[in-house]
């Protein structure tokens, strides 16, 4: 099994539950406030660790109570935190999240210490060949570039999640083996309208984003996910569940997909495994409420049993 290392964000999520999101200039009452560990890097690491993967997180937090609390939480989940440093310049990153009764979210991120993660921090990381290197756009792009260059030199695989959505510099994109996006990010990066999972033009639009030797993974929520490499399109249907909070579903998907790759699974199996983990995630409040390996395996077995019996 391959080791996984993530250069990514670590946030404290301040989650407010409400019936409806406020319109411009409107005030609404919230029902509950929760302080939940988050940040895309930390969420993805937690997803991998709970699926029994070996994962290390590279990042920065502030020298405040949020930072101390987040480090304790990551250590409790068995994540290697040896390369998480304390920023002397900024407080720990924070995400302000509103969740309505339809489980839809709106998020404001204050990056704080996350944007202090520098190429100099990356230079001290030991990257081996038998490794998967992951990053997202909640840390500086020049740091991601340094991280992926180091990974390529070590002949490690690279996975990029360009979220929050932004253009990918060509010299960064060429370092990517797997690009993981949702349907909205896919439309933005391909400069096309949003497509459906069964669209005949998925491969054509994917090739506007990546080269034919790169893989782009696109998620379509409950409808499932797709892997595209050149003209080849692999689809895996999603799973219907009663959603409580969709925050972190993409991180759960990415983490579980990466763990499946680390275990040597093929793309179709990896997509199915990731779809199941993401479905389980949305049944729980909080971006860091990632499912455990036993839950995902049982969920897939139950769904396959139901399908075989025609339920």
C-alpha cells in the first residue's frame, strides 16, 4: 500500500444551522452553532486515516487555541502531524459555514496561517517513490508547485483539487496526474456550460483541461462520478441518502478515492468506493465527520445486496 502526504489547509469550522440562508441585507435566526475541525487538507487526511490509510499532513496553524485544538484532533485520528508548523504571523484559518434545512451550505474562508505555508516548508519534506502527493487551492499555488515538483522528482503520483475554484497555471497543471473537480469546477475550467453525467461530450470537454495522459475525475453529487483519460470515460453511479450537511463531501470523495488508489484498486472500483464514502459523509453534520472503513465497507455490501435482490 502506498503512503499518502497532503500539503493542505487546516481550519476551525464555525457552523451555523438555520432554516434558510439570508438574502442580501437580511438577518435570520440560527438554530445551533458548532465548532468543528475542518480545512480541505485536514478533512482529506482525516478521510484517509479513518479508511485505515497511512497519511501525513503538511500545513500551518496559528499559536492560538484553535490551532492547539486542531492539532489534538488530528493526532487523535492517527494523522502524522510532524510537518505541521506554527505560524508566527497569522492566526489559525477559520471557515464560517451556514447550513440550511436542505443541507445546502454557504462558506466564507479566512485563510490565516494556511497561506503562510511556503516552498521553504516543502523543501524539508521527505517524499518517496511509493507515495501519493495531494494538494488543493486553500494553500499558496507556488507552494503546491514546489510540492508537486518534489513529488515528480521522487516519481510519486500527484493529485490536485483546484478548490476553491480558480484557473490552474499551465506549469502547475503539467505536474498533475489526477485532477479531481466537481461538476461546477469542470464547467469553469473547460469554459463550457454545466454538463450532466451522461453527456456525450464529457471527454471532449475534459481534453480542453488536461492532456491525454492525465486523468480528470468529476463528481456529480448523488448522481455519481466519472473518470476521464483521453477518450476513455469510466462512470460509477452514486448512492441516494438523506443528506444532513453536504460540507466536506468533496473532501471525503477525494480522500477515499486516493486511499483506493493507494490500495491498488482500478478506477471503477475507486470511484464506487469514493461515492459510498461521500454519501455517508453527507448524513452527518460537519466537514470532518468522515466515515470509518467498517462503515463504508458495510454500506457498499448492503447496497450491493439490495441491488442483487431487486430492492
